[in-house]
C-alpha cells in the first residue's frame, strides 16, 4: 500500500467558488462551518419536512441549530 504525506495540497478550483476567511476566524474554524449547515440540511431531508410543518430546534445558538434558524430567517428562503 502506498502512502503519501503533504503539508499543502494545490487544487484547481475556479476562483468564483473560493471564499475569504472572515476577520477574526481562523482558517481551521472557518473550514468546519459548512459541516453544521450540511448536517441541518440532512436532518430536514431525513424527517421529510413539508411546507407548514413545524420543527423544534433545541440548540439554536450552536452548530446545526444555528444553521437551521439562520436558514429559516433568510430572505432567500421566502
């Protein structure tokens, strides 16, 4: 079995898909932010949520709960 080790990896990505890390957030923390959003989306898909259904979010200030509530309040959703 072959093993490869690298400190950095260069990936050919279109520049319009790249985002800057917000001020005050490390690259390591910023790289984990999409995980909460994907978890929230997967949870909604798993329960088969339909228009008019209600969801109780028990942990609004953190992680997936924060993502769910941000998505709910988004003007893009309307």
